[in-house]
C-alpha cells in the first residue's frame, strides 16, 4: 500500500483560504450593512457606554446615590442595547427581519438612549462626590451620549437623502407598463 493511493482521495493539495472555522464565522459576521461613519459611531457607542459603566462600578461610596443608580441603569442598558443592535446588523438575523423596521427601531432606540444618557450624565454630575472614578464615568457618559445622538442625526439625515433619491428614481421610471405595447 502506497501513501499516495491511500490518502489521495481524502486530502486536498491546497485547501485555500475559504476553509476552516474562521472563514465560516467571517461569513456570518459582516458590518457591510452599515456605512463607514455609522460603523465607527456604533463601535464608539459600544465602547464608551461600557467604559462609563465600568467607571461607575468602580465608585465605592456615594453621598447621594440616586444619580449614581440612575447612571448605572442607563449606562448598562445603553451598552446592552447597542450591542444588540450591532449584533442584528452584523449577523444573518438582519436578513430574516424587515430592514426598514430594523432601521426604524435603531433610530428610535439610539435617539432615546442618547437623550437618557445625556440626562443621566447631567443628573450624575450634579449629585456626585467629585472622585476621579465619578468624573471619568460622567466624561464617558457625555461622550457616549454625543455618539448616540450623532448616530441618530446621521441616520435621520442619511435617511432623508436616501428617501429623496429613491423618490427621484421612482418618478423617472414610473411609466405605465402597457405603454410600450401601443
């Protein structure tokens, strides 16, 4: 028995770059559904809300804890919701649901989180004890709220421009179907 005849039907000479677990994961995960500026904003939202939550969790004592608890709830919710939205955009789940509903939900969630994050940051600034962890948490909170609101503004402006372009193409191609026969 030769090694060449035993192994030749079952092995490949050059398996190529399209095989393996990494390529299957890469085929499932794609950020191509988001425009480049929106990708950056979504990643900033995710990272900044996580950093705000971590900095807030480091706070060991508080005098007036209501602002801290409100900020904790908003920052953790913002992180989880932005992670959920990013997962929907980057996985095959996006193909299984209506794209317009995803974009609409993304817009309302993003603007709502941005507004609540801004409010929570303002409340936390007015009630904190001025420790370095609290200051860092509020700075990340303000940056995160700016990222969420900028993303909402981007979606609103891009959506209007995209909608007007779609209407222009619809009016340019809207001739009766049976006009070519006559």
